[in-house]
C-alpha cells in the first residue's frame, strides 16, 4: 500500500523564510500555505480552525511581527502575534500530536556577552520585539507540544525588506554609505534556514515512522557559524554587486550605533552558538560569506 504523504501546515508562507520553506517542504509532503491575506494571526479561533481543518502532522510557524521599532508603540499587537499566537499553535500541536516548528530571534538576548550565545544562556531582551518573541518561546516550551524552536539571526533574502536589499538599493543611489560597525551578529540567508529546517523536520518524520526517538524538543540556534558587523556585511554586499559600467562602488563608512538614528537601542552582540544543532541533528549552516554568495548576492 502506498504510504500517505505527510501533511504540513505552513504559516507565514509569503515572508522571507516562509517563501523558501514553501519550496523546500514540498519535498517532504503536501504543504498547505497560510499567509496574512488568508488568516489574521490575532484571531485565535481562526488559527485553531485552520489547524483542525488541515489536520497536519507538522505545523511550521514562519509568521511573526518583525518591525523592531514599531513594536515599541505596537507592543500589544507584537505580543499577540509573537507571544500568544504561538501558544495557541502549541496547544493545537499537543492536542493533535503534531510537530510544531517555530522561529525565534537573537534579540531575546541583551547583547552584553562577548562570546556566542548558547541556548541555555540567560535571556534578557531590551526591546519590545525581543520580549514578544521570548514570550512565544516560553509559551511553547511550557506546553506539552513536540516542538523545535529555531533561533535565527540577521535574516536576509532577495525578497522583501531586509539589509541585503536595502544596501543593494542604496549602493546604486549614493556615493557613500554610513553603516553601523559596532553591532556584531551572524548574517543568515533565508534559503539556508529553510534547507536546514526541512532536513530537521525530515529527521522527525523519519523517526516517527520508524517509532524511534527523534532529536529532543527545545530551542536550537540556527545561524552561520561565524560572525561579522553590519559594516563588514555591507562591504561584502557592495563588493559583489554588478553595477552599471562606469559607476564607482560607494564608500562604506563605519559609524557607531550612537550615530545611527533609531528609536530602539539594538543589542551590540547577538552572535549565536549553533553547535547544539550540529550535535543533535548533524546540521551546520555555511559561513556567512558562503551563504551570501549562494543567495545570489
């Protein structure tokens, strides 16, 4: 008898990571996509209905409120989407014995460390956005759901609003770019996140079919193994660009965080240690420069 394809319910399918996941998850089974146009994540009854109607084996939540500065004035909305909606999904996953995969952020840390953050390090977000994402992590971990929380950092792709696309646009418009040089993190391409996530889900599905133990539930950091600054990241982007003939590359000038206008004090160090992902899943992402090349930049 032919084995039934696993059913996967993907929230946030039009976002950076969600768009890539829609492609990679199709290798594993039947993917049902949900985006903002179809479902409001703050309507928790609708979220419950979507899960129960789909009856998935795997729920993947790539949806999030990600506007760091606006979250300070839209704190309630940020917490409903990033904190309460994941709690609803965790309850539904536990009820149906589905796997929940959720994405968190490096912003759950305060940035005061000088070594890469591990999963068991103390969290202390300094922004409403980071606090709302941490609320989601805590809710999921406090549930009975089989759940993987993948913390990602400095996510970019060729789609949407992100650092890669912003620098690429400005480099064609200006002769110099002023970019923060005292914030350290690990640029991670959405395609790399989607590929690694799909491999992790495949391991869980394979273990479930064989009635064998799967990698343990919990938090895993998923980012490039090395790190850089926004300034060096911008320099690498500009160096790889195909500019019109005769157009000089703009100078990328380093500045401090205090020189950059922002309503939010962003953490200076959010480098993640992803060794647990390698130890438990056998997965490791490529260095950030390799990812940048593979991302088509």
